[in-house]
C-alpha cells in the first residue's frame, strides 16, 4: 500500500477518491492550506484573513509528513495547491511538475511570455496594464488579473471610456497575491513584477479545454471538451465531451498543446489548456494554460472512455505512466451542466440528501454539486462578473438530447427554490433553471 498526500483538497477530491475506491489501494493523507481564505479575498464581500507564509507552509508540510514520507504528492487545486504539491514532491525526491514551470504558468503574463517563445502563432496580442493605457492594443480588449479564481476580475472592454473602470474592477486585493509572489521570488527564476492586470486582444470563436499529461518528457493529449456559453455572455452553460469540432481542428489543437508543454518543459503532471478556435479566420489561440487537471471533467472521461482522470493523477504521482482507454465508458457523450441565473436570487431551498439520492438512483453515474445554502443570496457566493451559479450536474447519454432531457428531470428532482432578492414570499420562483435567464 502506497501513501498519497493530497495538498489543498477540494470537496471534489474527497468525492472522487471515495468513488474510485482509492483508499482501498492506498493510504491517503490530506493537508489543507489557504484555498478558502484566498477565495474569500476575491469574493463579492472580501474577507482579508491572514494566511501563513507559503514558504513556511512548505517547510511545515515536509516536517509533518517526514516520518515514513509519502510515495506521491498531488493537488487538483489551482492556487496555491498545485504549486505546493510540486515543490513538496521535489523536497521528498518524488515526481512532480517543476516549480519554475508551474509558477510561470500560474502568472498569466509570464505564461504568455513562455507561450510566445514556443508557439507565437497561437498567442494573442497582450501587455501588462500601465495606468489607463492599453499598450497599443485596439478596442475591444479583454482585461484580467495576473492570477484569479472563477474568472473573477475578467472583463471585455469595449472602449477607452470603460477601460479605467474595468481596470479598477480587475485589480484584486494585494494580500491575494502574497503566496504566489513569495513562491515566485524563491522558485520562478524571474521577477514577479509590479503590475497585477493583463490586457489582451479579444478572442472570439469556439472555446474548448484541451487536457493532457506529461510523463518523462513526453506529452499526451487525451481529451478536448467543448465550452458552451449562454449566447451573448461569457457565462458557461455546459461543458461537453467529446468535442464536436472537426477532427482536423482538434488535431491542430492537440499539436499546439504538445508543442507548448514540451517547449516550456512541463513534466510529470496533468494540464489543461483553454483554447479558442475562430472558424472565420481558421485560427487557434491559447486562452490560458492551467498546470493541473480539470477536476470538473474527471467523470466525463469516465462516462465516455472508461477512465477517471484522478486515476491518471495518482499514476503520475507514483512515477507510473497512465493507461488510457477510448470509448469504453457506458455513454457516447457526457456533459457537466451549470445551473445558473443572470439575476441575483435569494436561496429558499436546496436539495436534501434524499433529493440527491433520488437523482443518483435514477442516474447512477451522475455528479451533483450544490454551490449555495438556504438563506443566502447567490451574490454572496463565488461568482463570475455577470451571472450566478448555484449548482452543477454532470450526466452521460447517447447524445445531447438525452443529456438535456435527463438534466430537466434532475432539476425537477433536486427542487432548488430561489426567489428575487427584493421579492416577498408570494413572488418566489421555484425550480429556476440555469439554462434560461430568470
């Protein structure tokens, strides 16, 4: 029995590790650090709770688990988990993503510099924000923090008049960047820099996530997931696997992913790269590189191909090359569907354990996540800049119609009840669907 250390575990980690029976084969240990506090710093009502110095935390992790030591160190957490996991793995002499590579991918400006050096044709125009200047880019542009969560601080900006306001909204509290800055100064091999906002050429087209891994210097892409947006918004409606893009386009995307991840010397870990395909100009651009697995999609591959990406995560941590399967799952298609509204709502009721059990009895491989609680307004939760999530439902089916039909049934069974924030009880809206604006 090998020992696996999970750094900054999420609710999804606990769920998938249990569902896969990992703890029957391995001893699994968990270590929490700062993920919740950092999210709270960029929440709608920010809470600036101090967190322990990141370098001291790494020393503490090594000391805590030094007796016997882990055999593998993993994290699906974006910030700061994936960085800490790689550094701790290195301290124990275990496989992991090199800290310098992880950190430069985490910092969106330095990530662009790496991309530009390897695949310049796939990189949009970009510059750090300097005052109210857009550094030669033409409007409309896209602004985003050099590091964030859940697209917080990311905005499309139409003109110079709106730029100053967007810049202010994209500037996150400085304590949020402290762990990244501390780790950057020690391990990244370059300066962190004073600017906290990146300005980029606006990308339009079909958005996808290209997911893969690197093992002993070889990059393997194993899936492309389509990101379906609500029309006229930047809000995700659902994520569909496998991609519906032409195979030739998918091959080009996989080639770009392999080229850039090899070129930046990413190794011994999972990655996901958000890309945009413009069918009018036949161009593919990188939106951003995430040096970690996309945990929300873990079960989509299981539904269609017969493997869960948590299995790959653990194999890589133990120095074992993952074994991929194709088309061996019970479904031809799968989707992670977002329950969302475009107006703030007060939560009256969320699904009970019995409601969720009813969904699981009907759809045994479904995944249900409840992202709010009774009595709260959706605006109090972690949200993007223009909409309000309150749940996720992942389902498989023979085709998209099967999935959407199952989603409607799941929504009825789950029984979310939301009401307008300023409404009386008589004006409640029951069963609000994330597939329409309410």
